[in-house]
């Protein structure tokens, strides 16, 4: 079975490596193979830009994380020193 790889540049950065969350193909039909959700950086987007992208077809929703995985990702990010407190308060609580 194929698997996506974590970028080699972070293998020696444990705090970033700790923010790689495994996503398994068996849990998500939109995945072609096992993969990782990289939660080591926050990308801020305006809700209006996301909505416009959906409307004009440049953005699509391909699935939704299972609730238990959302909880685990939130806990992982909240415990991290990589994500700053501002982003944690705005997006992860």
C-alpha cells in the first residue's frame, strides 16, 4: 500500500514532527492512500474568500474529519509550542 510521506526537512524538528497527524485511507474514502495532516502552521483565510472559492469552483469540500480525529488534532495543537497562543485562542478552543 502507498503512503504519503512527511517532508524530510522536519524529521530533525521534533516539535513539528509531533504535529503530523496520520490519516488512514480506511477511515476516509477521499484518500487514495494513508497520509498525514500537517498541523505545524496556521494559514488564515477569510471566510468570504473560502465561500467565494466554493461558489466559483476553485475550492471544493472533499470530506470531513471524523469527530474523534478532530478532538485529537485539537488536543495535539493546543499542547504544541509551535502554534502561538493567539492562533490557539482564535481557532483551537
